[in-house]
């Protein structure tokens, strides 16, 4: 069955000294009993440090990105094999900021997913609509297109290895948040798409996270929805007390 997951995406924040402080805050106050898998995603410069300092804890490490190639003349890029070698368990693929700022396409993200899976890294695959699409009632159409174009080439067995993160782009860093009912509506829609493509058993094994301005104050209500299995947390993951409060919402 699917897992509850709380993943922190640090984005381009925290140098090594700040990483040390944040990880100490997390490990020192981590509850003895967890009802969710906990993941942190530091910048590349801190990935190995994070792995080394978390390997005796339940907290797992994710990369914020992954290159679509196995190796080669790709200056400044990091391959899945390299990430695996420093203890990375998960990789965020298709985050809205990568799609928007770096113009990552569905075709590119498809190859990134393949690279992650080939190297036994679990992709956290992000989908979600902008404000314009939401206001025009095209949000279902957008997430369907993103899911189909990048993931539906996978076998059922490989698809079950994914984590899906729904990001309402209009609610990231804006202070806006989808209501719990809105989150449930589209999470259920995503799960139905998976069931229609594969089967209900596959759909029931895939964790679908909500990625739109989750905070300690709203986490319990959002996570209480039937098809919301946790969150991909941005700003609130940079403060240990806030992040752990979100973990504790389960």
C-alpha cells in the first residue's frame, strides 16, 4: 500500500554550515515514532554530508534534479549514477520551477524518469497547473497531459515506483493554498487517471503528495484528505520546528 511521505525541498538555500544546523535541528527533535517517511532535499553541495549524517536515522535524502544522460560532456550536470553513489534515495523530477525557468519539457522529463529508475532512485514527479489554467477550468487537462506525456510509457511495475507530487503552481510562494477539498478533488482525479491507465491496484500503491504552501497550521487538514498522502514542502522545510510539525500532522 502507498506510504505517507513528507519531503522537504530546500531549493537554492542552505550552504554547508546552514545545512549542519538544520539537520541537527531535525535529528535532535525527530519523534521516536514516525507515521510518515521523511525526506530532505538539500542542494548538491550538501547531499553527501546529508547522507553521511542521516544514514543512522529514518530520514532519507533526495536530489532536487537529475540529468537525463548516463554520463558524458555535459558541463555542470549531475548523473543519476553519481547521485546514487553518494546515497541519494529520491530525485525530484519536473518541479514547476524547472519547467518554467529552465524550460524542461515533458519529453525531457520522460528521459529523466527513466534515468532515475534505471539507477534505483525513486522519482518524485511533479505536475500541476498555473493560475491561468486554474481560472479557465483547465487544471484537469493540464495534469492529465503532464502525467500521460512523461510517465505513461512506464510498465505497471515501474510506475508503482514513482511518487507523484501535485503542485498548484499558483499556490507556491504566493501565500495562497488550495482548499483541502480542492486538493482532494485533483488528487482523486490523478489516482483515477492512473487506475484507468493501469489498474486500481497500481493506483492504490502510488503516493500522491500535495505541494502548495503546506504549513504547520494547515498540514493536518490537507493530509486528512483520502487521496493526499503527504506533502512536498518548500519554505517550511527550512525551519526544523516547522518541518517537524508538518511531519507530526500525521
